[in-house]
């Protein structure tokens, strides 16, 4: 299997972002996703900054993919999307159907990101006909669903026409909204948010009355309260999954890629914690549950 470092979902200062990706250059990741996938108001890194970083990472031997916004709401965002689509060098991850359509119009291959609502083989066939070469499964689907879906793809004759990627580590992006929940939590209107999410480098925790961390607020994105971790489920991916995705939570994520690699056959199990880690969706049970192998 290959290992990918997903797009940075949080808002970090430019110097921290660049330092992280220069460290990622030395990591064991095969594929690195770059770009802003959550909110266009996060402008510490401009398009040219991402493209310069992409060039540096590609020269180090990494495959670079440019991720696009999961929720496109303004003409200015379409203009920026067009710059990504027409970059001329790097593969695009489409997280919105607008990006799919634009890539198809330019006859460019693309990755179908996990934000696309793609749950059956007929949808995958449609995306494949429009240029999809890799599909990252929506985060709430299970191994059983993936197994059945790929069998359906076999029947449609497209089973081996695209790569399969699975989000395997990080706080799960569960939903997107036109509203900004981080700004709301500080009693700010979205238009006057002052990009306050930069003050929460791993999101803002939401605790229930029972003192359970149920969600993480990340701008317009709502994430799972517990950290999804399939590091001990890699053997179950054999024959189904081509690429294992880890979502950046900090510099420790880079070390975790190596730990995942070392545990592909279960020889070096990761130490997971109840009420902190989860793998329920993969097991087709409640998402916050953790099933130990």
C-alpha cells in the first residue's frame, strides 16, 4: 500500500505551514495533498505559495495533489479554482462537483475527494467517465460497504480503473456549512470572523453535558470529537485499498506514517485509547466506538 498525507484541514500561520511541509518532505509519505480545502478566507497561503511548495515537494520525489474547496460559494472561489485546475503540472483533488465539472471540461484527470457524496458504483462509473483516476471513500462508510461497492464495480467493469484511498487517521470531517461555527463560538458573525480559527491549530473542542468530546469545530467544518485511527485495521484493507490517508494533526502525524507502515501485517500494533481514538465507522457501528483487534 501507499501512504498519503491529506490536505491540512486547520488554519496555521504561513511559517508553520511551510515548516510542516518541509518536514513532510523527509517523511515516508508517498503522496502529499496541498491547498485550502475548508475556507477561502484562510489566506495565509496564497495560490502561488501552494504552487511553490508543490514544486519543492515534487522535486523531492513526492507525488503532489492540489486539493480544492469542499464548499464553493462565491465567483472569486471559482476563479481561484480555475487557477488550480490549469496549473499544468499537478493532479487535482476535487472536493466539490464544480471542480469535477471544470476538470472534465479541461479533460484532466482528478482525484474524487472524500467530501463528494459518492456511495455507489454507478456514481463511481460516472465520475470515472469524467476523468476520475482515484477515489477517496467518504469517511462514514465501512469496510463492508467498500467490499460490496467494489464488487459492484467489478460487475460494471471498472474495478481496476481507479485507485481506492481511505481516510485512516485524523478527526473526521463530518459536515460542512455556509456558517462558520468557530466564529459563532466566539460570538462573531462570519463576515467579521477575523479568521479566528487560526487561534485553534487543531480545532475547537465541543464537550457534551456528560463531559464527552463529541465534536471539533474547524471553521465551516464539523469534525468528529475522537481521532479516527485505522492503524490496527490495515490487514483488513488488503486487496481493497491502494492508498491509506493520514490527515495532518501536527508534526507527530509524520512519524505516525512510519508506524502505520510498520504495522501493515499487525506486527507492531498501535496503542489506542478509549474516549480519544475511534474506528467505529470502519466497523459499521457508531462512529465514536473503538473496536480493539
